[in-house]
């Protein structure tokens, strides 16, 4: 629960009231690390606090985005998903099925160093995305090609 406490503190320091509905949203966000979709957050937060409204979820996500704790990403047509804004985040995104593969190895360290030197810019986080076609979709494509021959 350390992460939840941290989120509560950040909001409180920024002058936001910690209401029970908001607390339920923070609880869900602190449990789920990555790729939070507002609908899923709503569903889970409602199991903690029935009757919690969609607006509370959106408003809380907006605040967390402003505070630099989460950041929205847009992949495919599924609307925004939220990821942690700190540190590095690395994705392989399939443009056929929208699947996102996360990988932890940072391939950007050298680039971050170079950019800092070149632009005198203090980089605090990054999101790296590579787009392409996943193995399952390629198999499907091959099968379809074979059929149409
Ligand atoms: Zn795919
Ligand atoms: Zn991710
Ligand atoms: Zn990285």
C-alpha cells in the first residue's frame, strides 16, 4: 500500500481533497501498474465503492496526469489508456490487432544521454514505441495469403 499512500500525499500536497470515491480510484490505480483503461478502473473502483461515478474516474485521471504521475497513451481505437509517467516505458505495438508488448530492457540510455548533451535538456522519463505486426497476426496473414492462392 506504499504506492497508494504516495498518490494520496501527492494529491493532498497539490491541494486536492481526498474524498472516499477518489480514494477508491487511487486504490485501483496503485494496485494495477500499467495500461489502465478508464472503464476497467471504473469497474474495479465500483467493487470498492458501489455507485462511484465515471466522472470521478476521469477527473482523478486528469489530476494524476497534470501532476505527472500517469500519462495517457492512444493505441488503436480503444481510447486512452494510462501508464505510469515515471521512468522509461517501452512498447511493441501491433498495428493489426492493437496488442501491446511491454519490454523492460532500456534501449534508450545512450540516446537520453546524447539528447541531454545536445539540447541541455533534463530528461525525466520516456515512452518508446515500435510499431509493426505481431507473430500471431503474421501467421494469420500468411494463412490468408495461402488460401487466396
Ligand atoms: Zn497482432
Ligand atoms: Zn506499457
Ligand atoms: Zn528506456
